[in-house]
């Protein structure tokens, strides 16, 4: 049996030949990252549609290099070996450097995060945890569903509706705290509101008591390349419904867009 193609893998006819064993190993890592929970050898073999003997060999190799870790019950999870790869990517990203430069002299009062889209998830490539306690620590390399995270919705809102439908085709929209869109149509309505006002809101969809504003960072073509988020304890929103924090996330997003030589799109996309 052959492993299912990753939803993120290129499918063009011009794609170069792939190394099967490497493709399977990367697909296995992606599946563990997507599931966000340890998985047994049998479950991995079933979901990847591969023989147990093949999956055993892949896991043994990935364990050897630290890309997987094994629990006492035998289940596998992502290992610490992936962190140097993430750190190497982040250190070479101008976007991250510009983000970190904003807070070189003073730490933000609230938690400020920078993420990029990776398939149906966001991956955090920058995080400045604020001086006020939040109850949720954001770390570089952390992944969350894009349809729930404020930064993810800020970026998705500036993708064409057809592209968003294709991205989530056949996917169940996870709900982490009993909140969030129940289906693609509900998600598109929320993205439309986000596009109109220029910022997104995560109202406890990721974690109870945590409220986030998000805004997109654009490149020179007016395409969203990252998302900025400001996260705070919902009880501190105040009478202005967090207007100060909303303005902060919009200002930081504009600053990063300008430093990247980017521009906001001239017109919204349908």
C-alpha cells in the first residue's frame, strides 16, 4: 500500500520525482503534527495505509535522529529534533527579525504573536509573551487550527473564498473550546466580516478566558504572508471592548507590512 499524499504536497505535472521513503517519513511527521496527540504504531499504519513493518522502520529511523519520541505506552509523538530545524528557519526569516526588533527595548504588556499559514494550521514563528498573566504560553513552533486562531483568520480572510473552500474540502472544522465555525459556510461568513473591518477576533475559541485580535501582514503583491495577534485575558477587555489592543495589532501589522515593502490589497477578494 502507498501512503496518502500530503494535502500540502505539490501536485503539478512538472513536480520532480520524489524519494518514496523520505516522502513517507515526512507524511508520518505531518500526521503526528496534525493530530496533536501521541499515536500508536498500529494507528499510524492504519491512517497512512502502510504496512506495520514499513511504519516500524520509519519510526525507528526518526527516533534515532530525534524527530520522534516514544512514550512509556509505546505511542509516538514529535521529538525535540525538530526544534533546531524550526529555529534555523526562524533565524533566517526577515519577517521574524523585524518582529523581534519591535520589542527590543520594551516588552509588550500583552502577549503578541506572529504566525504563518501551513496548510490548515498556523505555525508561530515569533512570540513575545506579555507582562500580564494569560494562562496560555505561545512558543515558536506551536501549531493551532487556522480557522480558530485570530492570526489564521486574519490571513484566510484575504484569500479568495474558492481557495478557502478548497483548503478545507473534506476536513472537519475542529472546535477546541466548544466555539468556532461549525462548517465552511459559517467560516466564510466570519472571514467576510474580518475582511471588511480589517482585523479578526478569537473569542475564547482556542482557550477559555483568552481573547485575541489578529491582523494580516502583506507582501509587495498585496498577499497575506503572516498574521499578527495580540492576546489578553478576556476579563481585562474594559469598557472600550479592547479598542486599544485592536489598534495595537493593526498598527504592528501595518508597520511590518511597510518594513517588508508590502502593501494592503487595493480591493477585497470574493
